[in-house]
């Protein structure tokens, strides 16, 4: 479960950064499209989807070694009896919160992916059983001519007539098939057939089916994040607008009018057709959308945005890079907080306020012990029973009291330094035991990481307890 826990924590941090980026894009996507083009907006949408899965903050975490220390050390949490923090962590341990949450995430991801894979596989099976090749006629003539024009390998693309599709669509990632519903075979003229097939072959050229499948897989990983699903939905729409834009790049007014008439005709033909599951990952000439998107699509047909100014794109890309940098910096600043919430390797230690008075004037054992990999032993830190007094000892011999992790501070870059955590334990017989842990302490905020076991054992001596 350690590997799963590490992956889940990474997913949580990606959710923090990716959600900020996705939210910003969803709010500004219409403005971006108005200033640029559907092609640019679709590419930016893909980039936003990738921000949900690519940990841009990871090189930063590797550079400042925080990733290494968070994985190799255990975060220590000091608890005080009778406090809300104590009750929360007690409940957390009782219900095994970290394990339960990551199991729920894992089960949700598996169910989501299996469901969509099963539905899509069932759709493809029905297509294979209820489809046949279109060997001749207007559809085959236009299809072969367009494949030659676009220099596509016809051996990897099939033109099928089927009763299992309600709209013309393209399926397949490695080997593609253009599906033509049987009810449409005799309802379109040669020019309309050319338009819809050109649109579908453009989807193949742009690898839109693969993009849709990848978006579905990504949403499976982040099934709990509504922003991921909203970004996926907008991506599907921008892919259609981009395809329209590419097909009409050099078209005149009459060609654009014919394209819009064909699009309207296809929407009318599809009305009343029984909806079939499994076409989510298919690239379609016309798909079910709300009225605003349909209006935007018809407006886009009569606009030529292929030559939009580079200045707007440069400004938007600069803003996107800045937004990604800020979002990843924010997620990086919350790495410790994320581990405190979701890690299943926290070291919980009870601390009693009654034992804060001077315990001993004997500093035996409070010297600094060098920290290196050889000092980090396997195993969990033992539960500290009785009263304890903890101190931090730095390499120069400086010593300061440690009463628990520092309070939350604004996100910043952690700068760690080696130190020792000394736990001074009172025994019933009046003696004391000193346990020394390898530790790393942030110079600016005091966040501490500790090793899993103590470096020195059985340092016991008499104290004058009052």
C-alpha cells in the first residue's frame, strides 16, 4: 500500500494545481476563442488536461530534496490531550483514514475505467456484427478521392455502413473506421457526402479519437474532480470547432453556406433516432450539444480565424505559463499539509503539558550526531509513553525546544537543514531516557521531517525531578 499511498498523494497535489489551471481556463475559454481560433483553444485545452497529470512541481521538489525527505522520513505529529487536534488524529487512526480514502479512490478509478471500456467495447462489438463495407457508390468514390487528396493510407481506414450508429462518426485509435448510418446512405448528395467525409478524415488526421480516449482515461484517474470532467467536455466541443475551422480554412462564402446547410441537415436527420451508448470516444460530424454551442458552431463556420494575430496568442500563452507556475508553486507549498492529511506513515506522539518544568541539568546525550543515510533505520517510531520533553539540536550545537510542528504558513520554498530531534522521556523509577532521531528542519517555517527509528538507544541517566 505504500506505493499506492505515494501515488494517491501525488494525485492529490496534481488536483490542487490542475484544478486551479482548469478553473482559470474554463472561465476564460470563450474570450480566448474570440481572440484567437478554435485550433489554438483546442490545443490549450489539451495542455490544461495535461496539467492534471504532469507534476510540473516535481523537478522543484527534487531540486530542494523535499520529495526525497517526505518519502524517506516520517512526519512527526505531537498531540496534546483534550485538544481538537488530538481528537481528529485519534479518529483518523481509528478509521484508518488514509488507507480508506486511497482505497475509495482506487476503486472509483477502476470502476470508471472498466465501465467506459466495457461500454465502448460493447459498441465496437455491435458495430462489427451489424456493419458491412461500402464497396461502391457515391460514398466510396468520395472517400477514396479524399484519402488520396489527404495522402491517408486507405488500408488503415475502413468505410462501413452500420445500423449501430445514429450519426456519422469515426472510431478506433490505431486502425480507424468511418461509420455511416444506414438511414443516411441515400439521403445525402455527392457534395454533402464530401463535406461530412472530409470532416471525419480531418478528425483522423488530427488524432482526435486518441485525444478523446486519453481524456476519458485521465478523467478516470481524477473521477472525483468535477473540473476534470468539465474540461474533458469542453475539449470534445473544441475538437469539433477545430475540425470545422480546418475544413473551411480556404473556403469561400458559398462553401461555408453549403457546410452550414449540411450541418443543419445532419442535425435534423438525427432527431428522433434512438440514442446508443458507446459513442463517447467517437469523433462525430454533429453531436448533441446545448443551444449555445450550436450557435457558436454556426458562427464559427462563417468566420475565418486561421490568420489571427500572433500577439494575442503570445499574451495568452504567457499568461498560461504564469498561471501554471503559480498553481504548481501553490501545490508545492502544500506538500507537507497534503502528507499530514493523506499519508499513512505519520508518527503520532503524545505530549503532556504537566512535564515542562526543568527536568535535569545534566546535558549528557544532547550533543549533535551527524545525519546520513546510514543512520536511518527501518521500522516505526515507538509510541512515547509518559511525559516527554523534546528539543532540536543543530550541527553547531545550538539547542531549542520543540513543542510540535509549526502552524500553517503561506506557501513557500522549504530550505531544509540537518538536525537531531531529542526526546527526553521520564521513567517511573526516576530515571530518564533520551532518544535521538535524524531530522530535517525548514529554516524559514520550522516544518520537521524525522527518521523512522532512533539513532541512539539506551542513553539512561538519573535526573533530579522536582
